[in-house]
C-alpha cells in the first residue's frame, strides 16, 4: 500500500512537468513568457509574427537573446521586448528567449505560406488570379493610397503626400490624440484574394508596429459583404472607409473571402479573417479587440465564424441577420421546391391559391420567396454558372463532368465526397408536413394539404426534381453541425452582440432570423443577454445611424470586459460588462434618436413571420423560431394527431408521402451537436487544433531543444479563466497512476 501511495505521489508531479497546460497568465511571476500578439502561434502565415517577451517584474531586457531555431533574431527587438520576427520557415519554428542568468522561455510557432492554406485544407480549384500576381497563389506587393477628410466635412478624398491639400481636417481619437484626418488604405493579397486595411496615418512620420503613430487606438473593425455565393476567382475586398470609426482611431479591415456573396464557405471566411488580423498586428501594431459589422451575408459570416472560431471577434454587429449559411439554405431550398410545385402543376392539382401561401411559406408577402430564390443564386445547383468558371467548364448534367458550383462542393473539405466523387449534402425534407399550420387553422383544406405533401417531392444530388423526398447524407449531417455550418449558438456566449434590425422588408431578410439566434442562445446558455437588440423603422438596418452608434457602444462594452481581471468565465464578464457600459435594447427613429419609453419597436415586433419548416411544425407558437432542425426525428403517421381533420382516404394518401413517418418537432435535429471549435481541414471533416500554443519556461537551459506548452486561452480573445486546465492535469496524473498500478497487479 505504501508503494502505491509513493507511485501516486510521484506520478502527478511528473504529469504536471510534462504537460504544462496552465494558462500563460498563471505562470510563476519569476518566469519569462513569450506571447504571440498577431494571432495563434499555430496559424502563423507569411513568415512573420508579432512576438512579445514578458519578463519578470523589475527585470531589464538588457542582454536578452532571442532566436528562431538557432537563428539569432535579437536585433529585431532593438533592446526591447517586442518585435515582428521575420524569416520564419514554413512549418515548425521554435522561438526561444533567454536572459543572461539562463531564465527564459520557448514557444513553437507553425508558419504557413501567405497564399495559404493555413487551416482550411486543400484549396478550391480552379482559381483565377487577377492581373498583377507574381505566382500561382496570386501574391503581389501591397499598394497604398492616401485619403483625407476636408475641414468642410464630407466623404474621404484622394490625398497626395507630395502636394498636401490646404483643407485637411483634424480629428481627435477616442484616446484623446488630435491628429490630421489622413488615412492610408493598404490593398494587398493573402490566401489568394484581396484584403484592405485603412488607418489614420501621417505620411510625414514613420510607423513601426511596436511604436504605432498616435492616431491608432489599437482596436480593429472588420467589414463584410452581402449575399451567399461560391466564386472561383479573386474578388474585391469590402469597403473599409468607415469615416466615424477611422476618426476615432480604429483600424478598419476586410478581405474578399469574408464577403459571403463571393465566398460562402465558413472555413475560408474564418481563415481570411485570421490572416487579415495578423497583417494588421504585424504592420500597424497589436490589436486590443476586434469588432465585426455587416448586413445580410455579412451578418451570416460574423455569427457563424464567431461560433466556430471563437476569438476572431470580441464583438459583432449583425444587421439584416442570417444566423448561418446552412440553416438558411434549407429555407431557400424549401422555397424553390414549393415554388416549383405551386407555380407549376400543383397550382391546379392542389387548388392552393396565393391567398393561402402565408401558412405554407411562412410569409404573407409572395415577393419574399420570389426575391430570395431569384436574387440569390441556388448554391445547391451544380450546373449553374459561377464566377471564375468558364461556361464550358461548368458541370454538365448530361455528361456528369465539370466544376460543380454548389456550396457543398465548395466546402468539400468539410463534407467529404460520396463514392461518385460528388460532395456529400446535408439537406433533408423527409417527414416535413408542408402547410401543417394551415391545415390546423383551416386555411388549407384537407385535400389541399394532402396534395401538397404528396406532390412536392424533393431533389436528387444534382438538384433535379424527384418524386421522393430528399434524404441527407449521414456524414454530411454530422459534419454540418460539427463544423459550425449550422450555428447552434453553442459558443456565441463568448462574444458580445448588438443586432441591428428594422421592419421585415418582404424581400427575404426575415425578422424572425434575429429571433432564431435569440432562441438558440436561450436554449444553449439559459440567457440571451449577450445579444442586445436595436430596432428602428428603416427596413433591414433599423436606423441609418446604427452602425456608427453600434461600433461606439460595442467599444464601450468591450473596454469594460478588457479591464475585468476576475478569474471567472468570459461569458460572465460579457454579461456583467454590458450592465456597467449601459448597453441596452433600443427603439430609435430613422436618424438614430431614441424614441421615449420604447426599447423595442412595434413595427418590428409586429412583423415577425416564419419559414416553411416552422409552419410545417404547426407555427411559431408550437415550435418556436430556433429553426435549426436540419433533419427531423420521425414518428409514425398513425400516431400523429390531426384532430379528426383527415379522412381515412386522405390519411392513406399521406402514407404514400410519409412511408417512414412525419416530423416530431418536440425533438432536436438528428445529429445535432455543438460546433467543435478551431477545426483544421487538412483532414476531411476537420481535426481540432486544440488550445493555442503557449510558451514553456526555461531555467538555466540552453536554446535548442523544443518544449511545447498548451493553454486554454486563445491569443486575441478577451481573457477567460477557469478550472479546466487544472482538471486536465489531474486527469492525466490519475490515468498515469492507474496504468502503473495495473502493471503492478499484472
């Protein structure tokens, strides 16, 4: 027994020694730390990283030596503790920092080509670079344009440093620094597409990322595009000329791949943002926190990336909200199926008229389904034209050859391929009782309900109509949740949200989508208090002033979170900080003036409609607005209660449409699960990157042998703490103990 106790006593300290999983902030005060301020150390790109060496209190950096795999990079630190370390090799790099007394630290950085991939896996092909590229990855030197704001106001104008105009305005940043209102806009290429970065910049003065000009407040706004599409060629980065944000000292950046209308792939959206943030930090200085803003597809990117890759944003401002690409896609495909039936032979065979559409489509305005399916291309159709692919190279249904322009094929690293080489698809409409709420309230006659559900059918893999309903591929169904392609909101408590919303426009930007995210947050976390709703009378946006006001409010919210040093979860800090910052729900006029006594607008609340799937569950009162059941659980048709509305003949007709049963909306989606965060797709289906690398201390050791530390903290996120790291250490120790005891018994 005494021997076993000695084994236990010896094993746990050994586990602690070989697995230093405590956050870097928990390191002993006498230890040296290395921090990567440009992003996670395992997703470095372009051969450089902003590195900070954190020394014990009172210790001078004099004599500090820093190397990268034995290559001396000390000179880059210029006697200080911060530097952009350049010349990193593609792959694994061990960066070491050592004081004259032998104390130091090492960290492993993993560098990737600037052209990618970083974590998205094999890149989509074909891909067309725009003119000016120097290699197959479309790389080229960045270009710079200077802009200024006139003292008379208005939009930004071109600025010539060689001949400065006389009317340059001055601006005072939120840090109290008064500087000329001159902006430098950088345009370049990373991960094969265009990025833009804008920041207050005095061309007469130097800029060093370790010593930024006073006009930079070390905070970032990311802008986004709209729509949802798949492009096979370079595009244009979204606009970064946000005058109010720039005037306050924010850097404003974007990437063409964060424009969902150009790239609706969650993973490459996230990758482009990670690389863009790294460029901002390495060229302009470290980022305190990041705020996203964007409407429609821009809201889709923010919400799905924030959930699947927490830490990319600390605050988001979704407008004209879409929660994600894939739960939105099911509404689109339902619309397409319903239109094909109700505007075709079903108009006669069912007798359903446009006056009855409300309980089928979920929206009273027939323009809603028309605009959605006409304005937005059908990303389930492999034979449609798509940007960057010549018409003769697009998939041909007759020959079964060519580039398949579907979202699932664009995300093939996520979903994988079927044996025939086509990407797996998560769409499913088995058991969906279209128009059920209409049957229940008498809007649809029983014969109409039966005709609709027996006649609508589904799609095959090539989006050809078929009599049978569509069955989701089981692996695709698992992976659409695991990847975060369906955003359940499981990790969105880690980000502050101000949702800007106007009345339903009757043009497919449905108000209910904001409610969907609210209800998902409530389901996952028991509260939606990290999501604040700002409503107003302007369709889609609520108010023309809301974006600028929202960035300011989010800034005040995140500033409180940033200062919160308590050892509590980040989600709790976000909720507490909202109260301190005074960020509240609003109802405002078109110009952003609060309407007295209102925190929600009646013209917004009164127009919350639904989707075909919600109506198929009996309406929002019955099933709510979560709307993320991609494949429903089934119950036998014979057990479903139709309240005596259907005859035996009608039930027999329905049995042909539902041979395996009908949807049970009391249960969640088949295969639902929280997204696994920070997945890399060098493996089909994704592998977790795990926690971001942290440095391991050296005490008197010489540089050369790598030591890898892991932390629960993600570089670039506002801090969160908890007991999970310690529990992991204890678990490893106990497992080691059990193995030793088992061997002794054997």
